[in-house]
């Protein structure tokens, strides 16, 4: 899956949009705003079409989010809704963008509310042609209260923000934490690492004392987001001047490549993906990965018994005061600027992303902080684990590094086409960094970015 990513990502992409096809598992993963609210820093540029608060709204959702939309319809029978299921822009699909471009040409057909990936916002916040307007409505422009926007996790709305406005609400985030098998760690007398240097040392120790067990894997299409994003590697960093910085020779990149090379050589980190067919999950002692790994990797895919898996805070580097982490997934909801019923469209979008009623049983960790607390308080979301996951999840949610930017292209493409084949061929990450950088630069330029490699 681009797994539960959505999104981007920065995606960043995997909505989450969480679809773990290779594991046979789908992981993706209140309020009532009106179109005339004025407690925002809105722009006069957004001019809604003539409104009809009784008109039907069309909602596009992926299969993972479909039950939530249906639940809203059931609890709000007065709202006329046409619900359409589509792929939610999973795995880099351009279906939504292609359809919107068609609707812009024919001047009809736009859905009112859409679930997608953060990557979708990069084009949806911009006009598709000289006579078109951006598909996504600026939600901070009279639609959603500032107090509501301020309650989303730190940085979680950054992928929604362009030209000073907020064009989406984040459905979920997939902050990276350190997962570990507490049962085995206790049995073997190991201490959970708090720094990357300790992680490397423990991995090398595990390789010697318990050969066959691993502390991570880099063979999935999103592994770079767990490791290189967490190391603050400027693989795709939008700068204030609008240029995209792609510098894989920065120390933040080379240090992670070197660390992983050492662990790969010792066979403590696998070059096979966690979601590869036949992967032996019983040999995973630790995994640096997103919040959805707990339920969707260890529980559903690996079938690790209940009460063994725990989560720890993101790790920092020696000499650095703070830890940063990555994000592997997280979808978004957008309201169409063409909607004739912005009141109903915005109310639905807020309910899906902020209501306790919906978020308490959401499939993935909510981006809305009060909703996340409700989600963590639900025994169904925590009973599988050996320890309380609330602390690490909440800590990591505020430590996602903002320098891995939401871009018009998926970071999975170059990693999958260049890095993974190189690892399979026996090359090191360190020697593959130049080729990886070239692939990112070429892809960035192909979609219009001006790139700097310094």
C-alpha cells in the first residue's frame, strides 16, 4: 500500500488512505459550520456559487471511509446525499485529478465532498486552467472556525495549506513510533532504545545473540518515510523561495544510510518488505514505523498474540535536543469550491474529522487532537497492546518533521524504482544515494519544480 498513506504526505500519500493489499488488509486508515461564518482570516478571492441549503451533496469516499459517511447519513436523515465509492487516490492514482479536469472543461459534475491524499491538495488548491477556479474550497475562508483548525495536531494541516489558505481537513495521521515486542525484549533483558545510536547498537547485538531476529525492514514502498523522514533528510524540502531542496548528501541523509547499511550487513534489518509475501513476522523484535503498524501489521498481518507488542517514543540522535519523526499515511477531506450547498458539505467534513461520535472507532489515529484522545480512550483501540500506547502516539503526533514536504509527486516512485532494486542487487544505501537523488530531481522537474541540491 502506499499504505495507509495518504496521504502524504508531503504526504504525505497513503490516505493514509490505508490499503495494505499485499497483506490482504485494509488499513486505512462535529461540528456544524455554515458558509457565512466570519471568524476566520478569509480572502475575498473565494466567491461561492449561488447556494441552496436544501440541495443534495455528492460525496466521494474510499471503501475504508465509506462506513463513516453512511453513519453520518443515517444520523442526519434530513441531509440529501449521493455517496459514491472510489479508490480515494490510493497508491498514486490520478483518477480524481483527471475527473476534476474533465468537470472543469464541461463545467459540471464536481462532487461536493471528496476523500483523498495530501498529494491531491497540491493540484486541487490551484486552478486547472485559465478560466477554472481551484477545485478545493479554502476552508479557513468563512467555512471552518479558526478554533477548530487550531485543534488539529501540530503540523498535520501543513499539507492542506497553500498560498496562505487551508484547503482540506486531515482525516488521520500516521506518525512513526518505535514498535517492539515487549515479551521478547523483557525475556532477553534488552532496554528499549531512545536514540538512533542505541538502536543501531542493539540491532548489532541482536544479530549476534539471536540471529534471524530483526529490528526493522526497508523493503516496503514507504520505508523511506519511517527512516529518512525521521532523520530530517531533505529529500523533498520546499523552501521559502519556492525551490524544492533535494540534498541526499546532507548529513541527515548520510547518517541514516550508514546506520541502516551497518544493520543490513549484520542482517538485523531486512531488505525485504514487511508486506512482502511470506515475510516471517514472528522474527520481528522491533520496527520503526507508523501508528497503524500495531493493529494492521502485527495484529492483522503477523498475527502476533495479544499482549506482546508495545510502542515507544520516536528516537533522537546523540547530541540533538529533540526527536523528530516521519509520517506514513493520513488522508484528507476536501470540500468543492463548486458546491451549491457549502453548509451541508462543510458540516459533513467537520463531522468526519472532528466528531467524537465518528473518531472513537476510526480505523486509524485521528489528526484532530480532542478526537485522538477519544480514540485512545476506546478499549478496542488499545486492548491488543502490552502497554499503554497513548503516550508514544501523542508524543509522536507533535514530532512529525515538517521538512519532508507535500509535493506534486509521490516519494514512493523513486524509492521503489531506484533504491529497492539496488538493495536487492546487494548495493548499499550509501552508494545508492546519488542515484536516488537524481531520480527525485528528475521527477520534481517533470512536474514543474525548480530544484536545488544544496
